[in-house]
C-alpha cells in the first residue's frame, strides 16, 4: 500500500475549511487550499474537492454536534471570491482507481446525509449562502443543506453539468435531491441536468432549485437575518459542548488495528478481518452532568468513534479484505445499563448525540461493500445497541451449548427498547422491522423478550440468528463459510448484499445509495466516461469524449 | 499411535480412521447407525436376515490381504469405514490447482460441489440393494445367493463410506444429507433415488448379473474419477471402495458367463446348432443367446446414460477445480489442465453421426464414457470365448453407443444397434430383436426358481469353476434360516 488514508483530523490540521463561531450561528467557510490535495497530480482549483477536503468537512460536522451544541444554524459559504464550489476535482477523478472513486463517493454521500440530518437529529440547521459559481458537487453540497440562498448578481448560478461535461452523474445525491427533496418537476430537472450552464436568479427560485434569490447588495445582510430567524425558532440545547480528543490507535505490519475498545485482526492472505467490540470498561455515569464530565471517554461514545474510524479505515485502506466478522466480548448487562441511561436521558443533548452517533455508525456498516458475518460467541455482549450488529450482518452464527474448555458465559442475545426505534436504517425502519418484513406482528412480539437472556435455541426460534452451532460443528462451519464467501466474485457479492440488505420502504437515502450510486458506479467503469478517450480523461483538452453511441 | 492399515474394532463401527478419538464424528455416526439398521432390516426379507451367510469382512486396507471370511448374520455385519492409506506428499492431480498439496480439509470454495458429488455417489449405493432386495427368493444356488448378499453388504458399506465423509467434513448440512440418503427409496413416488437407472427393480438374476457387470462398472468409473480427487479423504475412500467393486463386477461377469456356458452346453448336448432356434433351446430351460444379447443391449445403454451429457460444464468445473479427475489421471501424459486440449465428441449433423473436436475440459464425461466402453468390452470378449469353444456361430457385441439412448446427443433419435440412424417406424419394427420384450421377461421369470441345496444349480446356469474362498463345490454358502 502506498499510503494510509487517515480519517482522523482536527481543526488545527484543516487546510480547506474554517468555522467562525458566533453564538447560535456558525459560519462555515469552504476555502480549499489548491496545493493540499490528498494525492499528487492535481490542484484543487476553484474550491474543488477531493477526499481530503471531505474528511475535514466530516470532522467539522461531527465537532459541530459534540463540541458546539450551542450552534443552531450553520451557514455554509465560500471563502473564495468568484466561486462557491466547483464540485469534485475532475483530474483527481480522472486519475483515481475505480475503487477509490466508489469509496470517495460513498464517503461524501455519507457526509452530505449527516449534515442534512443534523437539523432533525441535533437541532442544527445547515443553510447554503451561494455567491459565485456553484457547480456539480458544489450544488450537491448546497442541496444537502436545508435552506439554499443564491445571490442575484446576474452571474452566480447553480448547475449540475456532470452529464454534458463529464459523461457521469451528479452522484453525490444530486439527481435524487433535485427530485425528491427539492421536488423539481421532472422535465425541468431533465433540462437542468443536461445543460452545462446553470440556472440563476429568479428562475432558480421558480424551478425550486433554491429557496431564495437575494439582490447582491443585500445578500450578506439577508443571509445573516435568515440565520438569526431560524435560530430564534429553534430550542436551545446547551451552552457548551465536550471536546473530541485525538483518537489513539495502533496499526501493525499485517494491517491489524487496535483502539481502546475496538480491535481488528486482519488476515490479508485469507482476505478476512475479525472485528471485536468490547463491552463497557467503566460504570454507567451517575447523571447527565457526569456524562458530560466524562466527555469523549464515556463508553458508547468512545466505542462509536473507534468503530467508525475503523470502518472508514478498512473500507479505504484494505480493499481486498472482503469479509468482516463482528464479534463482541463483555458484560451484556453493562451494555444494557449504559444504553438504558442514554435512552432515559435522550432529552439531554449529549445523550441524544451519542444515540444518533451510534445510529449513523450502524448506517455506515449497512452501506459497507464487504460481506459481513456476525459471530455470537460465548462471553459476547450482543445486547441492545451491539445486537444491531447481528442484523446488520449478511449472516449470523451463534454458539450453542457449552464448548469444551470454554468457561465464558453462554452466548446469548439481549433485546432492548433501543432495538425498536433508536437506530433505524437508511430505509427509516429498524433492522428488526427490515428483517421481519413479512411479520410485523413478530416484531411486536419480540418486544416481550426485552431484557431476556436469549440463548441459541431461543434466538434461532425467534429468527434472530441465521445458524446456531454447537462445539462439534462450530469451527468447521465457520471456516467453510468464510472460505466459500471470499472465493466468490467481490462484485457479485457487493451487488447481492446491497440488494438484500435494504428490504422495505425506499427513502431518499436508500435511493441515493441504491439507485444513484449503482448507476454512477456502472458509468464509472464504462469507456464513455473513464476510457482513454472518455470524457474524464479528455476533460480540459478542448476535445469532447469519444462516445460509443450504443444505448445499453 | 494410530494404526491406519488394520481395522480397529474398538468402536461399534470398525474403522481405520481413528474414530475412537474423533468424538464428534463418532457421535454423529452412532446417531445415524440405528436408522441404517432399520433401513436394512425393513429391506431384506426376514428369513435371510436370520440366515448365516459366508461373507468376507474387511479387516485391513492392505491390498494383499484385506478380508476375512466367516459366517455372519447380515444385520450383524460389521460395516466399517475404511480409507486407503494416505500417500505421503500427494498433490492435486489436475485442474487449476494441479501440483499443490492435496486438500485434507474441504476447501470452502468447493464445498457444495464436493457435497453434491458425494451425495450422488452415496445415493446409488443403497439404491442397488433396494433394487435387488427380493432376489434371494429366486437364487439359482446358495453360491449365487451368497454373492448377492456380499454385493449387498458391500454396497451398504459404500453408503457408510459416503456418510462418513458427509459427517466428518460437511457439518450440519452433511448430517442432513446423510439422513436423506436413508429417506429416499428406489422406485418411490415420494422420494425416489436421484438417478433414473437406480429406480428400476432388478426383476431376475440375469438382470442382476448384467447390472453388476454394466452398472457397477459405471460406479467403478465414477469411483475411479473420484479416486483422483484433490480432496484426499474422498480419494482414499474411493480407492478402497474400488477393491471391493472388483468383486461385484466379477459376480456380474461370471454370472453372465455361466448362463452362456449352460446354454451352450445344452445346445451341444441336444445337437442344436442354430442359436436362433429359440423355442427349442428354451424348451430345455436355458436362456437363448439372442435373448442374452438383448439383455446386454439394454443394460449397456442404460449405463451409458449414467454418464450424463457428452459436453458438460459441471464436469469441466469439477475437473478444473481438482475435485474430480479423469480415469487413471496420473498415467495420462499431458498438462493435466487441458488448457488448449480438445477431445472428439459425438454430434448429430444433418441426421448423421459425426465426431468433432471440442475443448477437452468440457468433454470430461465423454472421455470417461469412452474409457468405460473400452473397459466393458473386455468381459464380452471372454463370453465370446465360451461360445466359440462350444463351436456355436454367435458373437456377443456391445451395441453402438447411439442405440437406445435417453440422455445426451443421441436422445430423441432412433438408431439400430449398429449405429445407423433409422426412422421411428424402422426402430419399432426391429426393437423386439434388439431389446428384451415382455415375453422374454416372462420366460426368464419362469426360470427363476430357487435352489437352496448346497452344490446344486438351477437349470439355466452352470456352476462356477472355483468356489469362493476356495471352498469345495458342495459348500453351504448360506445356512438358511427357514421359519
Ligand atoms: Fe458401490
Ligand atoms: Fe458395487
């Protein structure tokens, strides 16, 4: 591997963003350093972005929640004069491997989703104040904000020029949000998405592409006014937050990763990783004040941070490790107690943030293009929030009865109230609802099992695990399953898993990850976009892409 | 130290695989055992179960002396699990993994393919016992009855061999499949055996001999190709099964041979020169040679169908993955990968038979079938020697492989035994001369009267040249329990 992509950062390291905090309103400036691209070979001109820019944005959004709960409105602006944002950097895309492009898009999509959801989840509304050109991925940034303001200076505009210019899609939610969120009429959307030049001023408002176009002279004042108005309409949560300190981790030669609560044993030869999440190593905080005092060290927050970092790390840096197995070890009662404390205090801003953070982290698992097997072993603590890992897996295996020479407590699953609503998937229903789509009454019935110790026979009976094996079969069955799994085509696995994981209702989120992304990824491997004479390679040469004219 | 040559009797199940230290598999097999015993007891008529049969039981896998003979009641037979000794440093003989060390555990990637092959093989073993279950009642001699039961108990042991592999290497799935092997029944409407040929009853002893000669030989070829498997336990299991299989084919070959011999003898004694003087020949209670030829035609062609489609992707996958080899793979002088090799395969072009070259990888079935035909021709030659010696102008022949086929390129076309493409009308006209009809069957059936006196043989069959285990001619091979 050439270089490990590190998702850990903090404001002292930012090259591309800065935030001005002023009480309830924060202003987020995108000011990309064109010489600070993540890789060699391109300059991030005109506020264009690469993965490195997005890693910082993700950090900004996360810190906004935890470190600045006093902020109610975040105004996204450009730090440059004539341009809001030119979107993803084309040279970067042209030079990137297919796998990198796909991973890049997935991560940027997740980041857009998370600041879009910050209003509902965390009482933080993102609004975009657009001055200058706002093209492609730039407009997609704005689309994920819940209010869009455009200056009416007769040149500033919004556009999605990907199709005509680059022969790819506005794939970071663009097409989906235009129709599903902005509810732009489909024929107008068709016009909008097939022209290079954007739409400006009043027409942009008429077409619902922006919420407001404001005369240039008054723009800054009106933006401030709107931000104040929005802030006034939202309830205050807290006056100060907690600090998210640096995340300690070690990576060994063979790729294995260790944090305080999470460890990953990587086996590159057999293309598998075993990920262990540990139960609480500290007692339940006595009060919400104690929770705040624990800061970033409270168990579930630390677990979520470490787990999220690991997911991102493995996705980007261990491309051939195609099978992830989840296991847990620890005291299930303690897991339940920690979760119960947060659920009981979910009106408290920090408890609320931690629960939503676990939800988001689990969503990252759901859209991870790796085969996932959850191993419910003896001594494990698949309870409440950790039990979600079982149903996020493509399959689950559970130990049944005692194993020779193993005196750990028998494998058991414990359901909690949290499993019935606190951690919905992208389809907006719970993992249990998704799992038992045909039997909503079974999900209801499962509520009577909350807190029960469900050993293998009950877990299997209740449909909570795929297989339960005793001492005799366990090792062989797991080995054979894993060997078989990693022998399949990774592409077919990714496609199959992505399809099977999201039963049930379509949401904007499932449409972005399921439909938009899948089409984009297909286009990414087609010569019309990425071939030697395709649009991405020829971009900037003045010559158009040489397209095969066959409709497929 | 584990004794892997001599059979251990310290568990209920004799074995040379160290079962007493493999609690996991021992437990699974012991759980399966009662179901097997029930299957056996429900199958074979009761008076034979209680009879003492002079059987060989495997005591070692040493090719020089692996069996001992003694009287045993069949339900008490020690069905054991016997693998040929492990060959040090054995490698995968063919396909993309050729040259790598043979697998001692199931490779996850090929688990399902291996399981399917083992289940299909396993399904045929008890099937033939089911097909032959009533033959004891019409045995032409105690010698033949003993041979029937020997074949039966060994087919039972072959089932054990496959069940062992399923239990040992395929976990819960494997146990389920092993249970299903006892659930299916030859000829059942509910749950028939997997291959068509194993759902026909074996109605008479000539059919039994033909079956053991032709259909067991298909089994032999399948075992030969599985003996080449890169999955070592399967290879070792099949290698030992082959030593037993030889006896089954001996029973078939000598059975048909003795039938021919008796017919020739009667013809000579009564001055009949014309082998087609069927009525006269039959009047002496023997089976005329043309009818024997018809039986041969039927059983040979049914067995050819067991090889499946001439061009097969499944077979190609099995070979390429190293799960299954060719007949005598190690003695074939090529790259054992068949990267660019071709093989001639039958095809029909404009109503004519042609052989054309296809990628050899896809023609694995065709090649095995060709090997089979060559192998099957040997015994036919020896039968003709008997006829020749008697001075009768008649020659037994394997029909052309296009004749009477239901599977492969020849299916849905009509051919005569010489391999000429003929019309349906022509086929219907000739079929009575080529395949046994109802009258032939009725006649053979009329001869099926039991002979239970030591040293005495039914009218239609000659005694063997030598006894089993060198026993004298009047040896009581079965001490019948007559209740
Ligand atoms: Fe057999
Ligand atoms: Fe046999």
